[in-house]
C-alpha cells in the first residue's frame, strides 16, 4: 500500500514551516478514515497540550455539593465544576444538558456552548482508586501522594511527574518502579538512587547518568554492572565510602559541589543519541520497550506509532499524535489524556475506561461508544452534543456534521482553519496558555501567546508572607528540626513562597540530604531542562560521522554518538 504514496510537503497553518507527510502516514490516515493534518507535528502537540492543565491548582467549591476542593479550573472560568466525588456519582446525567445540532451554526461554536452548560470534572483523577491525594492531578491508583502529576500506582510519593509503580520517593520525573529515590530523571527499576538521570536497575547510585545495573556508584556515566566506582574509577568498598563521605552530602554545599563536578565530568564523555532500551526501529528520545515508533518522546510500549508522547503504562498501538497515558490504547489519532482500553478515539481530550469510537469529545469514560461532540458523558452510545439518538440517525447525522465542518469550517481570530481532521480549536480549551501543559514544553511570553491568538492568565501576587529566605536554611539536614515545618520560605529563583512538608522532611532525613532551596515548581522546571524540548535535530555522530536524529541540537557542547559507536565505548 505504501508504494501508492509519495512524500507530500505541506506548510503548517500555525508556524508556516514546511512538514512532510510520508507514505506510512498516508496509510495510517486511510486506515483511520481521516484526512491528513494541516498543522505540523510540533504545532499539533502544542495545541493538544493547551487542553491539559496538570500543575496549576485552585481552591474552589463544588457546584453540586458545595464542599471545598482543589481543582484545576479557575473560579472565574464560565464553567459548572464538580468535585470528583460528585462528578462520578449518579446524582446527575450529562444528557440533561444536551443540545440539538443546528446545521446553520458552526459545529465548534455549538460544542463550546455545550461545554459551558455541562458540569466539568474539576480534577482529572480516577476517583475510586485514589486515597489521600488531594493535591494531585491526572492520577490513578495512588495513595498518600502530594503534588504528583501524570502518575499511576504510586504510594508515598511527592513532587513527581510522569511516574508509575513507585513508592517513598520525591522529586522524580519520567520514572517507573523506583523506591527510596530523590531527584531522578528518566529512571526505571531503581532503589536508593539520588540526583541521577537515565538510570536502569541501579542501587545506591548517586550523581550518575546513563548507568545500568550499577550498585554504589558516585558521579559515574556509561557504566554497566559496576560496583564501588566514582567518576568511572574503580575503588575498594572502604575507599569508596571514604570518598563519598568527603563530599558531606548531608549539606547543601556538599551537594552543590557534587552536582557541579559530576556535570563537568559528564561533558567529557559521549552521550547516546537516543535514550532508550529494548527498542526496534525507533526514532525520538526517552523511548523504552517499543517497536516501529516514529518521532516519539518520553514514553514506553509504543508499537506502530508516530508523534506520541508521555505514555506511562503498556501499551499504545497503531496510534498517531497521542499525548499522555496509554494503558492498552489502540487506533487513535490526535488525542490527549486517553487510556485504559480506549480504541478508535479521534480528536479528543480525556477519554478512558473502555471507550470506543468517540470523536471531538471531552472527558468521557466508562464504556462510552459511538459518540461525537460530547462532554462529561459515561456509559452512553449514539450521542451527539450530549443528545441521544438511535443508531441509524446517529450515523446519518454524524456524516452531515462532518460535511458541514468541511463546508463551514471554524476560523479563529488569527485565520487558522479547523475542518474535520484537525484537533479541537484552541478557543475551546478550559485553560489559558500559562495554565496549560503547553507552556512547559513550548514556553512563550504573555505577548507571544496573545499574538498567537492564545489566552493568558495574569497570576495574582502570592497571599503568603514569607518568614525565611532559602539562603538562610540550615546547611546540613542534621541541623534541621520540626520548627522548619512552620516556616514559609522564599524560593531562591521565582521568589514565591513554599513550605517543607512533614513527609518531605521525613524522607530527606532518611536520605540524609539537605533541604531544597527552590520551590517544587522550579525544581520541576530544572528536571524538564535536563530532558530537553521534544524536538529532533539532524546532526552527525561525533565519532564516525554518520547522520543521526537526536534531541541534542548541533550547537550544543555534548559529545553525541550513534548507537553503534556508543555501545563500543560503554564500560
């Protein structure tokens, strides 16, 4: 089938740059019975991420039970917002808010009207599986977690994102099966590891990167199955312990010294062009256990996929342009926050729990089937704009809507055209640009966002008066007592207030590591900078000169090797 197609070069509607639709892409769109996109992969991803708010939280009252809860929808937005307990309850029916499709009006205008009428889930959680996680969002099957996002199957985890099957850990990103660990970015199956990146099956390994199967290693890189090494040099057990003790890692100054020296050391060693393991025919970065995955990022268990990011649970199959989740997802196109046995989902946000064949919808779960343009529905079939139809009428009206979407497309104020086959227009998102996930990976100033036709939310000044600046925190964790729990600390970077929680203090004392000098948001942004932007560059291997696609831009200082050259120098 691929021989019938040739590469097609198109200009992106948004950024105006050229992008290529390849023969495999055409085959996928034909299989899904949708037209090719008119936005490039980066702009498609940016638009999806504008529909997801992970980290900006507000205290508000539920519009049904009137109880206070933590929500990701601001109070001044024009929506009816229910707490998770009420939204998942049988106290209301989303079909009561349905509207009759009007062929004279634009479909997306009618859909936006529906979202304002229909109660919204105030925090995206799998309510029945979450215990004591009030300050978390986009989670399921978690217990006793705080400020954890995009996470499943965790217990006693704090300040972490994109984390699964982990416990008693803090400040981690992109991790699976870690325990008793701190400041780990991109890790799997680790225990008692601190300040590391891309560690797999390591124990007691600190300030290290790109290591597998290592135990008791310090500031090491590219090691495999080593023990008692520091800066890639072999030590005896006794000498290793003396060396590590000399850094006084219970102190902030000692940790900063180790960070600086280890990062300087890493610049002298080659980097792998793609972080990943157990892959076949994969391009992208931070991709694991995948096969035939094109331009994918920060995910695992992809098969026959392209342009997907941030999946945490197995598996995602036969899918293009999925951002976040997975868990037995198949045959989806241009969706975000979709998982748990979902199939045939097109151009949707937040769809899960055995949902099939749903298009242009928001927050639908629990065995929804064959629905178009719906919001907050559960256990429904053959619905359009939250109105019930019989099977024959549903499919006939669906075709009429698609025809009208193409004849009368939605055109936003910048002139971008949204016909059938494009993800939802920016204007329909519940969130402003600087609330949404997009700003983390596509940072814009207020002026840039507004010039792009995006909304921006002015953040009010913090109501908290700080009692301590971070520079005045005790240098050693051994000099910290419970009085620190009463302090409101000024972040050294953003100057906003933060606190040390009891659970956080307990873990830091257990790890014998110093208090952080910056707030949890700034720490998260530092971890994102370690991962880098989800973008690939053409460059050459710094050893053999072969062409590679990598997330390391050509002007960056790191030494980057292709897979063959990297494997030849792994210790």
